């Protein structure tokens, strides 16, 4: 009997050590598999515990997650991951943060310059700021075209951006658009300036310092009827943070054309640039493609003829 007990203790120590290593270095599926093994829970029991948290996840999905065949991406799945941290007695954010890391098969991609935790915090802040502006989830506008220009300064900082929108109203009475800007880490949104450049004027502006989120109303001098199209242009002067390394745009639903252009200062040119996509902020990056920097115009760009829900962006590396 003592031998059996000793073997059991050794097995527990090994499982605990493997779990600690996996939680520190990932990837997500290895850490999840190690956590389930360390607690000795079959997947059916894990599923049962999740249901007590009000989260529905199939045994097949759990199996795929711990094999690395799929990664949690949908809001319901991310709720499940947070519940798993409690069920498996793991430190808070220990699994969630691993979802921000690139998975195997995405060699060369790096995680976002903003942590997953900061993006989750920003999403909660954004929801609150939009509530303050009494902005409905459905803005009443479909985007037909969006051309976004990003300017990077001599200190490698995000100087500002300009957006040109072509929209169509799908209900009567729409008279505004709410712009969202998320500055780089360390930015000061209270020092940013919103500029109404064409066919609009600036309304209320709200910001949150810790997350760098700014929202601004752009008011139209007309009330659109359903089916009406409208063009407007605005800019946001930033320049309040350190070196910028990427610009991303998230789309909640499929829509029209999107073009992103990043222009660099002649005294601060990156050594390489690339485009990438993500299904969500928690998903691994994919679709990496190198972009040739125009030395004459100091810019790179991408064009999405018809955007899909998810994230698209351009990243760059400094010397």
C-alpha cells in the first residue's frame, strides 16, 4: 500500500508540474488539457459543471479545445473559458490570456500589441461610453465603403487617422454616426482632437483614460430616410502614445468595401510590413501576407472588396 500511495503522490506532483509549465508558456490547448488532467475530471463532468454556471458547451467542443483542433472564439465560448478557470481551480485570466497568443501553425505572427485582457476591458468600457451617448447597438447605417488613412510620426507614434465613410440608412430618422478610436498603449485620449472634416459636425465626445478608448458623435445636418446614402469624413489627432506597431479594424458583420492605408514619416520607416486577419480578438492570427512598402510614398495598404465579420489589420516591425 505505501508503494501505491507513493506512486499516486508522484503522479500528482508530475501533473501539477506539467500544469504550471503549461499555464506559463501555453499554448492554450496544452494548458487546458493539463488542467483537466490535474483535476482528474472526465469531460462529461466538466460539461456538467459548466452547465451549473449557465454555460452550454458540448463534450465534442471541449475535446476539440484540448486537442488544439479548435479554439474558443464566440462570446459564449469565452464565458466558458472564464468558468473553466474557476471549475479547474486556476488563477484568474490564466487560460484567457493564452488565447491571445498565436497558436501552433501561425509561426511568425506575434500577439497583439494590446493584451487580450486590455481588449476585454476596453470592450466593457466601450459599451458603457456608448450607453452614455444613448447610442443603440443598431446605428441604422450599413457601410458601403470605408477608406481609412493612418499617419505614423517621426517618433514612430500614431499621429492620427482619417476615415471617409459611404453609408446607407436602413431605417428612417438616422442623423448621426458614433466614431470609436482605441489609442495605443500609454495614450491620453483626453488630449486627442476629433475633427469633423466633411458633411458632419462634432457632437458629444467621451473617453476612458486607462483603456485609451474614445467615442465621438458625428452629427449630420439632415435626417436620413431608409435607403438614403450619405458620405462623411472625420479625423482624430492622436500623437499621445509611444511607438505604434499595428492598426486593426474589427467588423461586427459583413459589409461593403474597406481600404486601410498606413503612411510613415520619412525619418521613421519600418523594416517590414504585413497584413493579417483574425476571426475574433481571442482567435489566432492567420492570413499573414507581406506588404511592400512604397519608398516614394512611404505607405502600405490593403483592400477588402467585401468585409467579413472579424478583424483585419496591418502590422509593421521597427529596427
